[in-house]
């Protein structure tokens, strides 16, 4: 069964220091085998880019959480795709950018600001991580597609 899911980029976020919330910059260069330009979490490792589903953030907001784009430390917010249900190794294509999904969820560091306020955080369960296979530029409003191969 071939996967043909399509979503829309709702936010593109970076932070210049680790341990701080990211901010939506609207457009960003994505660099092969590195991550988002000027993002503190970019580098030569398997979690170069973090993604979160827009719908999961909205559901969390409905519980009373006051969060902005980048509050969970996510680089890219995607509407229309349930990212955590994708298999490891699948690809996401947006313009010239190709991402390979490398990890689903993560261990949340103790005392995260959102956890302190809400008693829970969605990034450990809903967040996904990817490495950059191909460079390019992504912007809010761009289409992102799930694909099983890079060709």
C-alpha cells in the first residue's frame, strides 16, 4: 500500500540557543545533513529537524494551554498529517527539501516549562524527528508530502 498523504506547513521555527522556545520565522533554509539554518538543534545527528502536527497542538490548546508556534521546541508544524503514525524511514518532501523520519517521540527533559504549567507535554508522544536528505527552502503555506522514496 503506497502512502500518499499531503499536509501544509503552518510554522517554521528556530532558536539560537538550546533550552529556549523556538520562534516562527516563516521561511528558512534547510541544509542537507544539518537541519534548519541558525537553529541551535541542527547538527550532524539523527534529530536534525523536529516536527509536530498542528491538530495535536490545537487539541492541547483546547485543554487550556497557552502555547505559541515553537513552544514545544518544534521546528516545523504540519497540518493534515498525523506525523506520529508514520513509519521510521519514510520521507517527507517539501519543495526541494527531503526529510527522512528517524525517530518518533522523545524523552522530555525534567522541568520543561509546558509540563510545569500543564502537567503534561505533547512532544514526547507526538513529536517526530528527521534528518535532512536534500537542501532547500521551506515556508509557511508550502505543501509537504509523505513519500516512500526520494525519487
